[in-house]
C-alpha cells in the first residue's frame, strides 16, 4: 500500500515539473527574435503590488482586480500567456509589447461559484523576461450564501 502511494506521489511530482518545462519551452518558442532577452538587453516586469487582498465576498459573486506593472528593463516586454492557478480565475492582459518605461496590466476575474473559505490564487505571466515566469497572487474570503 505504501509503495503504491509513494509511486503516485512521485508521478505527481514529475508531471508538475514536465508541465512547467513545457510552458517554458512554449514561451521561448513564441518570442519573436527581436524581443529575445540577453544579458545586455532584457525587459523587467515590475508589478506595483504583486500580492493583494480582495476582502470578503459572498459565494456566487465575482470580483475583479487589475495588476498594474511597468517595464523597467531596456527591451520591449511581451506577455506570451497568463495562467491562473484554477479555472475560477480568468485573466486578460496587455497584448501589445510594452516599451521600456511604459505600463501594462493583467486583469483577473475571480468567480466564487462553488467556493468557500479563505483562498489564495496565483497568476503566472509568461513573458520574454529572465526568468519567463512572473507571479502575482490575491487572497479572498468567500462567505457562504
């Protein structure tokens, strides 16, 4: 029994690592040559507030938050994709390349249908930054109806 449990745990760990490697490869392949970062030139995604509390909401309600950021690097910043830690969170983001010194956004909608309690959700933006993953998070407490 323990051997079976250990096997499932190991499989879970390896499958998570492969997913992250696949996301990194997809991001790298989607970056145009002119926007590929190097040691001398690279964009930097600097989020104004990367971790926020959205307070309390009632189960079934939705809440929105916009993560504003600035490209503090010296190469245009391109967001390739944005993933949320679960299907209850839907992201939208700046689709144009963000020039150095300019601002962009990642807006998320959290749908609390079927959720309850204190929750924390993570949003990962895959960009032409080094490293490619840029994480933001929010906390929300979902009260029962």
